[in-house]
C-alpha cells in the first residue's frame, strides 16, 4: 500500500499534525540557513556544505579516539545507527540514489519528448506499454499465442488433436524463433567466444546453459500449476499426462546438459575442439550446420570457418533422445520456453500462476517486486546503454568535468614526484613508469563515445532499426532480435578492452584500464558524498581524490600488466625483485589484521593475501597522493570556508572524507549482492581504512597522534614515496 493510501486513512487531526510538523521543520532549516547566511564568519552555507556537515555529524563518533582506531572514529555513529536507518553502507546509499536517477530517466512523464534521443523515446514507450496492464488484459495473450502458431504451428498442449506434427521441424522452428526475436536456444547454445590471446572472436556451440533449462520449472510439484496456466491459455482439461511426459523429456535434456557443465574441459580436448563447419556437417548430418548457423547469426559464414565445438558427446545422446520422443512433446518444451520468456507481458491471471510456479524454481525475483520495477528492468535489458548514455549526459556537467580534470592532473603530479624519488626503481624502470604516467588519459563520466548519441546507436546496432507500435511483446521482440544481431556481429572484428567498456555502466565504482592506460570515473560516483563542485576542496580531495589516487596506482603494481604500449617490460627484473621485497610489508600487514580479528569472518573468495596485494598497495598509496595534492593546492589558494557545526580542521576533514565512504555494517550487507561483487578482490573495510591511515607519514600530525599509538606506528609500510 502506497503512502497516499496510508495518508487518506488518517484522521483530520493526524493529517493536520503531520503537515504542521513538516512545515515547522522546513521553517527551522530555512531559518538556520538564513542565520548562517547573514552571519558569514567563514562558514560555508551552500546546501552542499550543509549536506556534507550533516553527513559527517551522522557518521563520525567524536567520542572515539582517532589515534587508536580511526575506523571506529570515522564510522562509529553510522555503525551505531545502521540497523535503525537500514543503511548498510554509504556506497550502497549512493548506489540506490544512482538507480533511482536512472529509473527517473525512463519513467518520467513529459508532454513533449521530441527533444529526447530517438531510442530513448522508444525505451520510454516500451516502459509505458509494459506498465499498461489494462492493455495487456484486453489483449488476452493473443500476441504470444499467435507467435506460437507462427513458430511451432501452435502449442500442442492447447491445440490438442488440432496440432499437426507433420509440419513441425525443430530446426526450422528454432530459426523462426530467432528471426522473430523470441527465445531460441532450446537444445544448444550458439555463443561468441573471445580469445583473449589474439583478440579474435569465434562461434562457440555448446549445450544449453543449466540456468536456462532449470528456469522453466520442470519439477513434479509444479505440474498442477503448469496445467492451470495451460487452461488459462485455452487448453482443455486432462492435460496433466502430457505435461508429465514433457517434464520427463525436459529433465533428460537437463541431465545431458549437466554432464557437460559439470566437466572441466581444457582447450583442445576431445569434447572441446576447433572444427570447421564442413567437418561438423560431415559428422552430424541430421542438421545442415552451415545453413543453420547462417540463419542464427545472420553472418556470411563459409564451410571452412572454424568454430569452437563442445557438442561431441552431447549431440549423440541428444539425437537419440529426440528420435524416441514424439514431436508434440519437444514442441511443448519449446512452447513453454517461449511462454516463460514472455511471461511479463501476459495477463494477471497467468502471471500470478507463474509466480506460484517460480517458488519451486531458481527464480530469485521477489514475489513483491512492483510492476514498475519489473518494467524498468526489462527496459534497460532490452534498450542497452540508452538510458545509461542519457544519464552520463545529464549528470556530467562541463563544470564538473573541468574541476575533476584539474584534480586528476594534480594527483598525477604527485605520482610523478613519487616515481622520481622512490628508491627501489632503477633508472630504466623509473623512466618507463614516468612515460606511462604521462600517457594516462582520463574518462570523466565515461568514455567520450558514451556522450555521443549516434555512436551509442551504432555500437549497439540501433541505427538500423525502428521500434513500431505500442505492443510490449512486439517491441521486446524487435529489440531482442536487434541485440542478438549485434552480438553476433562481434565476429566480424577484433575485440579489445576498449570494446568491453564502450557501453556506459551505471555503478558506483572507478576503473583503471591498464591495457589502454585509461582512468575511468563513471558519472554515478561523481556525486553525493564523493564529489560536488559546490563544496570545499578538502572534502573532494579526501573522497574522490583518494579514489583517483587508488585507481592511478593500479598502473604501477606487480598485479598490473607491466608492459608499455609496445608490449615491452615496464620494469626490469631487478626492479621486479626489489618490488617483491619492499611490498612484503603489505602482505604482513593484512596477515596481522586477520590474526587480530580472530573469529571474525573475512573474505576468502580468492587467495586472501596475494590477491589483495594490488588493492592494498592502491589503498596505501592512493590516499597519500590525494593528500599531498590537496596540501599543494591549499598552499596556492586562499583558505576555504569551514562546514556549519563541524569543528574539525580542513586537514582532518580530508582524512574523514577519505574514510567515511568505506563505512559499512557487515550484518546488514552480508546478503547484499552490491557487497558480494565488490569485495571479492578487496580487503575488509576496517583494514582498508586503518591500514592506510596508520602507515601514512602525514596522518598523525593532523590529529596530534603520539608516537607508537595505534594510528602512528613507528615502522610504516610504504612502497611508493
């Protein structure tokens, strides 16, 4: 039930009280800001400064000793209130903000959309068609049933005796399904394999993915529900025996696929071979492979083209199974796959039954997911990079790019100084590293092409299509067909790391693409408590500056690709050995931390020490680069205003902002995919904050930490100087 419905249920007195309190709060805030504005004694009263002040007061624990446990100091109040507020992390909060901003681009209503890009208008039209459940009810599933007629001659379970198996051919039906933009990988998958060694792409033919088979809910407990769905779509009574037979067939297909997926197939093994299409045609004559693959991919393939073929064992058993299975059963299996993939565009009664069915499957979509969220997710999946590209243009202003670019140059200068004075680099390695540093390019918001509407359309193949009408199924088919056409066109060109990041990502993260020496700062991280052009630099250098320093350091670590643009070694063997020796303290630091927390769980997804070396080096070095860059900036500029109600110095606020975005409550985030994906190669947040603080040569002075205190250890681990 929404807030409007809840509000309507309140009494008149309750409504008056709520409105009065709301108005009072607004008045108090306005009076407070007005007071500050008229009594400007060096305090920043811009709303961004007020927000930053509130953030710090809500996060920092002033009673904790910053010299003994800076994580507890920087995050203490946040952690105390995390359960009450339901906020597992500040980064998670920023991620939610980003998701809402992106969703607004798709769902917002405008009387005039003519100024919006063509494909964004189509995406918004699809969203509205998907969300228009009244039109879906009126349509009564006729589009899906019509498509089943076109692809399979109808759904045997619905047509019953009217279905004629003489016109059915599973190969032709698979091709029809692909060309109509429907699900088509019924019995095996035709994918594109990227060879990372030579950047070449080739076709990869293998059994269907397990998740695709299991998602069709072929379980004994679901038979009655499947029968209910069949009845809703026009089937007569007593369909359960045929459903059970179809289920048996599906389980056998699933079993054959599992045998393959449970194997670890080395490249070049008998099951995994590079074979020409002509060779496959000669061995497996029941399919005209050249014709089939041409129709599936839309490419001008030749018989001597090689493909990676993983069906050696699977096909023999599959053809035998198919030969003793009635055609109507395999057609039922294919029908159900098409229905399942279009379930979101079907009537409420069918969707509700399918939702019950999904409880017995691996379907992780929550039962209470709103229609709006479902349609938004479908729209971004079908219209790839369209809303994301618009997001980049809306949230990456010229002012923001200019300010961040200056910060990057300042931090590069500090890295240059560090590389110049770091003693373990020999002259050859030092010169190579300085050359790499000089050639680092920046992508603020995303790569420039993401801001170009025409290029985004060309990258995704959308310049070739027109999305007609307002039928959600037909619009989805148009986009699905186009997306697969574009997917297979990768075969016609070499694939590079630049291709892999050409489509803008809306995620709270940053990247250093080593092979192209590019620092990428997505628009989604350039906001909130990470960055704002309307607040003091000590906040921006502390938060975003530390992120920039972290990513830049990735270009100069053993875990990186230590080669220059000509694939020559960046470091000499002697420097590599020196690096191994001097960076040993990073490993020891994390070992000591793990021992210190005892039974507390830490991330063991990967090698818990060596895998984290690169990230720890970036953490330890990045914050120092950002700090010295800020201090150099501060020496050249007038003193900045302080934050309202905050008594910390600018230097202290740098360290606070460099740490607060790391705050997170482990209990609230342990089931959160945001953290599971993010923490696979990083240390624990406590260590990431405390480790770099206690080993920094600059921190202790700003907080007057005595020698040998926890945050001012005598023997500091320092790789870059």
